[in-house]
C-alpha cells in the first residue's frame, strides 16, 4: 500500500463492499476489517516493519517508508529518521482512509441504483407496520 495507491484501492474496496455484502451489519464488519487491514499494512510499511518487503521491493523503493511516501514515482525525503512534519502529514493522510472507504461505498450504492433504498439490517425490518383493514 502507499499514499498514492491506497485512496483508489479504498474507493474500490468500498464499492465492492456495497456490491457484495448482503446486509448492513456484514457491510459494517467488512468496512472495519478493510480499514484495519489497510492501516495495519500501511503503518507497518511506514515504520519499516520486517516482512513487508514483498510490497515495496517491486517498486524499487529503498524501504517501506520510501514506498509509502514516494510509491516509486515521487522523490520525497524518506530517511529512517524523517521530520516531525513528515510524520504529521502521514498521520493526516491515514486519517482520510475511512473517508475514502465510505466514499467508495456511496459510489458503489449509486452505481447499483440503490441510493434511495435502505439496506437490510440482518432481517430486522425497521419499517412501520400497518394494521390490516377491518
């Protein structure tokens, strides 16, 4: 994952959740699992945790942080001891991840034509029942 690749991947993941989840509780669970996965891997890359080289090496990056910041495209300084400003910008970017996933869900809902229709809540119908006519 990288700061360049993650937003479109999160959008696509959100749209996939809308398309594949049978109900809102399942969609909410998938949303949480997706965010945890993206943040876990991305933060692990940013802090150069071992074992993640298979993600950054194909991009000819020097390490995980270089991959997160530059994605093999940019040339932002990514030394092992980055500035506080770099860390704050990275944290701000991570804070946008849930928004990208939610936007993907909205776009997925619109694409499927169900923007106005509420999603089922696991069999719990929240509509108001009317009494049969006497």
